[in-house]
């Protein structure tokens, strides 16, 4: 654009208008040309273009690539592995809590329903960061000294277990009541009915929101960095402190979180396709 408008900083309103016009034309041409390609090619091209835009945006920060290359192996071996460990253990515990909570909320027992409803209301009503602090700093006041990693896992499990309780409850309720009556008529108890009949049919309803909860938990695990857990966010904040190269580490951590999220999205899509095929059969 420099041959047309001269120095961009001195071109004034005319220069800004010319740049905006060229960008608009390029955008329209891009949309029109992409429209002739097959759907998968369109998606791939748009993803590539957006990725290049983000890389161009990051390039304006003048990042130190040698510093990133030096610190990245430690971020992966320590931070990434800790993040995956904390998230994986938490989602397993949260799922177990969610099943118990869902059964209690569907129960006609007033005591069980009251405990489950109080639990979901309380832990969904408090910010996760506050729960992390309350567990890590509050339990020692009661005589239960707990390390940072177990405290983080407990906070994530209790918080996400409350949200997932409603997911499991809605999934179980989506199964026709006739399934329960049929299982009782052939002598199945509650446990066998849930394991063999209800939960397998409820999984196609439960899996998509549960997968979203796991991806969300993966990112929210960064909150346990405030109590000293050496996960990605903690290392991203600390590794660049000595040389004031914070952006290098923060962007590296952001890319690692994004890659993990993409991997989980692909796994979730594959599981959903599996259950969709079995449902068709």
C-alpha cells in the first residue's frame, strides 16, 4: 500500500480508508473463492488463515524463540503432565460423585434428595478459586493437613461433580420409565438396572456435555496454580520472571492448552460417532 498512500503514519483519513477498502475486497474475494472448494477444504483453509493471523499477531510481540525452545521441554514434562494428571483424576472422581448425586436427586428419599440438592447448590454457587482456597487453607484449621495437589484435585472434583450431577440426572431422566418397569418385572435390582440398562442408554446424552466439562476442567485446573501446584499456568508465570519474558511462557502455555483441548475434542467426537452408529443399528 505504500506506493499508493505513501507513509501510513502520515496518510491520514485517505490512507486509512484505502487500507480498509483493500482489506474488505480481499476478505470478499477470499470468501467467494473458498466457496468453490469442498467443505473439508473450506474448513482447512479458514483454519489455516486464522492460525496465520494469530501467528502474525504474536509476531508483533518480538518473542524470543531460543528462550521458548529452552524452557518448553520442562513445561511439557512437568507442567503438562501435572495438568493432565490433576484433570484426569478429578474427572473420574467428579463422575463418581455425579452418579451418586444424580441417583439421590431422582430418589423419593427426602434425606438423600436434600443432601444432593444442597451439595449442587453450594458448589455451583461458589467460585472455583474460592473453593480451592477454602479447601487448602480451611481443612488444616480442622486438623486435616492436605498437600497442594490433593487439595486442587478435591476442589475440582467437588465443583465439577456438582455440575455433572445435573448432566447425569438429565441423562437418566431421558430414558423412558418403561425401561425401569421392564427391568423390575424380570427381577433386576436397582444396581443391575442402572449398570446394564439405564446408564448404557443414557451415555449418548451424557457424553457430549461431560466432554465439554472435561475440556473446561482442563483449563480451570490452572486455578490450582495459586496454591503452588506446578502445572502449566504456574510454570508459565514463574519461568519467565527472572528475565521478564512473561509473554513467551504465557503464549507457550496457551498453545499447549489449545493442543490438549483439540485432542479432547477429537476423542469426544469419535466417541459420539460410535454411539450414533450403535443407535442407528
